C-alpha cells in the first residue's frame, strides 16, 4: 500500500480517537518508531543491481575484442561449472569465485556478462560501494540479502546457476582493520567470506559463482584471495594492437564507414587506449562526421576523434599571436627531435587548445613496446626536452609551458637509474641519497639537452618554415611535416 494512504488512515484514526477523548500520543510515538524501523530495514535490504539484467543476456565472448588470454582462462574456469556433473565424478570441486583485475574500461564487466551467458545463468551486478553505509551491520545484511536474491532470481528464471558480479570489490574486500570506519567494512567482508565458504553446500539447488572486479588488487585482504574463495585471478590488460583492431571492428559494426577508413592505422595510433576509450573514439568520430554534415564517417574524423579522446574538446580560448608562435615553436621542437631519433614517428602537430593543453605533438608507434632500452629512454628524454630547447633557441628564453615535459624527463631519467642503466650502476632505490640521485638525473638530462640544442640549431631554417605553416593552418600531419625535411639528405646524420 502506498505510504501516503497509510499516513492518511493513521491520521484519521488519531483524529477519531482525539474527538472521542482518548489520548493517542503513545500510539503516535509507537507508529512513528515502527515506520522509522521499517524504513531502515528496507534500506539495508536494498540490493540495487547496477546493470539491468537484460543487458547481460545479449553479451557473449564474441562481443569482446582482444583479451584472448583472459577469455581462455575464464572459459576454462567456466567449463568446470558448465560440466559440473562430469567433473564432480573426478572429485574436482567447482570454482566459487573469479577475480578480474585490470585497468578501468578494459572489459571486466563485459567478461562477467559473457561468462554468465556462457553458463546460461542468472546475473546480478552490484558495486562494492553499494554495501557501505554509516551504520554498522548494514553492509553484512546486504551481503546476506544479495546471495538470497541471487538464489531466488535463478529459481524464478529456472536457472541452475547465478553469477554475482561485484565491481569495485576493493571497497569491501580491502585489508581488514585499515579503514577509519573499519568495524562496518570488516563485518561486510567477513559476511562475504562466510557466504562464499557456504557456496559448495551439496544440497544447494542453485550454484553461485562470484565474479569480482578491481583496478586495485594490491589492496585486497589476503583472506579473499586464498584458494577456495577467489580461486582464479584473471588479468585483463590494456589491449595490444591486434586487440585494438578487433575492438575497433566491433564498435564500427553497423556504422557507415567511408572507403578511406583504415582501422589498422587507427589501431596503431591508439597505443594505451582501453576498450572504453576505443568505443568512445568510434562514437566521437561519428559525431564529428555528423557535425560536418557528412553521411559517412571518414578517416580524418577518426584522427580528430583520437585527439579529442586523448586531450578533450577543442577550447574557444585563443592565445595571443605571440603565444601561438611560441606554442608552434615548442611543438615543432618535439616533432623535429622525434623524427630525428625515429623517422616516420610524427603523426600530427597541432596548436589548437584542447582540454589542458595549448598544443601538442602526437607520435605513432609501429609496435607495442614492453621493454625499454637505455637508448630508447634517452631518446624519449630528448623528445621531451626539445620543446623547451626550441623555445630557448628561437626566442631566447623558455616558458612555463615546459614544466610537464621536465617532469616527464625526470621520470624517464629515474627509470634509467633504477634499472641500473646509469653511470651509478646498480642502486637501491630506497637507500640512494637524494643528493646523489639529483646529480645523476641532472647529468642525464643536461647531456640530452646539449644534443637536442645542437640538432635544433642545425635545422633552424626548416623549422621556421614548418612553424609558419603551422601558424597558418593550426595543424600539420606527419606526411606534410616530413615533406619539409625531405630536402635534407640523411637527416639523422646531418
Ligand atoms: P571499470 O573497471 O571502470 O568498471 P571495466 O573493465 O568493467 O571498467 P567495461 O565496463 O566492461 O570495463 O567496459 C566499458 C565499455 O568499454 C564497454 O561497454 C564496451 O563498450 C567497451 N569495451 C571495453 N573493453 C572492450 C572489449 N574488450 N571489447 C569491446 N568493447 C570493450
């Protein structure tokens, strides 16, 4: 019955009793207390499913691009559940939990949904933060309720299994005793452990599989990771080039693509993008195409969408002409040195303000790199310093625009030192004196800066031509940029 009707009836009774000379105050207090208690119990029992259950029904492993290792590991674990009768004869117990770990947007939720579909189970999705309330005991109550709801849902849908997907599991499964409100957190985690321990009960007609997801496996309580709870830990990494291509194919399915769209090229240009970034990229490209009044999405829309996804929307903010020239000099400095160390590496240079950046130079990578050599890191330091060096050479002084580049160069120098590749040899990063560290960082950085200044000095004339072009057009693609350097025979050796 709606609350308004109950309150109306209650008030009518109170008025009736009052008219008949009966003191209704105690009755009112009891009613109010009962109402508050009921509300509290209702709230503590609420399990909000973060994703509509229908969404899970349509996702299969074919809808997930890349992630082959994660898919295979997950599939093997799921086969144990699917073929439970067969494997139980061998004395193998089914898995109770699978933990998916990895960067945001890599497809953990999708994998959980596909897993649920694969074993034809009911699916409930919750987030760790939904369990935590100020009141002690509410989280534990919600965990009990969650497992109860999961069983009911499976029975209602005539399923033998239910997948409970807990996103951001670190919120409830962080190391116990570490939280300020730790009693509530600890009780919630304890209840989750109790429920998971009870999952293998033979008489249970519904088998429950808990799939947890986290970006922070490092802060999880060891108790949750011990075998018998989350038996499988599946790493979901950022996709490699092949994975990115597959994801791009999935997200351009059904979109009107022009013939010039080269998805392989886009996959190359999107190193470090997660699946969520790539989905967003395809969407932004379509929006850009529509904005420019076209019926199909062209390659240039994807290229602009990459800039947008990395840097943010174009800003109306227009720097002064002098500032624009400084930005152009800075970005061309980065590009010249990038091309010097790695021919063909410049993808675009732009001096249009986007997000936090006034301008930027984007490099393309031919291959994903997992190990960095000393010469690679030194070249990256040189590229980072080249913006400031170009400003100093062409304008006589530097600017605050280089502070981010300096931070980046320092981080790279530290990487050289801590990997034992500097002149200091092998060092212990925790006990190296700060003064020594600082001296070595400065040495590495100053060496590179000298080299960079020399190269820029030699190519001042070509640089000036590129800067003029950039001032006029605001953007220059890699090919055009290289055409300005073409006349320089053997550019690298010059
Ligand atoms: P978070 O850690 O932030 O919760 P997540 O890892 O759970 O993120 P999902 O919610 O599964 O990421 O993915 C977000 C969106 O990104 C998906 O809806 C999908 O559009 C896209 N996506 C991510 N990974 C993939 C993939 N491997 N294949 C296809 N699409 C993907």
